C-alpha cells in the first residue's frame, strides 16, 4: 500500500508552491488596490481640470457627482448591513475600481494596437491628446459601474456558517441484544 505522507522534497515543493501562490495573490490584490486608489484620487483632477471651481463643471460632471454620492451611500449601507468593517468595505471598493481600471487599460491597448495595424497609426497620437466628451463619459460611467458592482453581496463566510448543533445520537441496539436483555 502506498504511503499518503509526502517526502521531505515533496513537502518543500508543496510549501514553496503555496508560498509563491500567496505572494502572487497578495501582489495582485495590492496592484488592484493601488489602481483603484489612483482612479478615485484622479477624479478631482478630471472634474476640476481647469481650476475654476464650480464654474468649471459641465452638465456631465454635475450629474456625475450626485450619482457618485448616492452610490457611495449605497455601498456604505450594504457594508453596514452585512457587518463588514471599514477596511474590508474600502478594500472591496478599491479592488472593483482597480479591476475596472485594468479592464479600461486593456481595452485602450487593444484599440491602440488595432489602430497601429490599420492604415491610421497617427490616430493613436490624436487619441491621446484630444479632449473628447465621450472619453469623459466613459471614464465617469466606468467609475460609477465599478462602484455599483462593488457592494458586498452576502455576509462574510464566518458569519454565514451557523453554529453546529450537536444532536444526541442514540445508540442502535440490535435485535439479539434486545432479546437477551429481556
């Protein structure tokens, strides 16, 4: 019969694999967290780009800010409902924003690669330098969509698991044993 115990080399290999997977998972989470933080930190620069205060705001930006406040209130309400702490709720929010930022970078890169392959490679420079209202609409829409999707959907795993109820198990008495006791 084969032994279920791993050899020392197998244990070291298994431990190294688990350690590297934990490291990569932590690095992925940190990068998404940072991308989400940079996305949210760049919003005031995107909204108040000319430094004119409230006179600088367009109709799109006036519509964006109340929606942002309402979605943040919704996120906080769901975090309180599911008893999530401040840092865990913030982490969910920043990771969702980071995923959306990564998705937008991938889409932008695919579009730039497509433009480079076609007969219009100069369109890439025009795309980067041109101020287009559609770009702002997409940026605000992606921030709002990520904020909408970032809410916790259920309680954490530790809260979901009910306390184990130990029912009393009656021993089974076989028929010959019953007859012998009578």
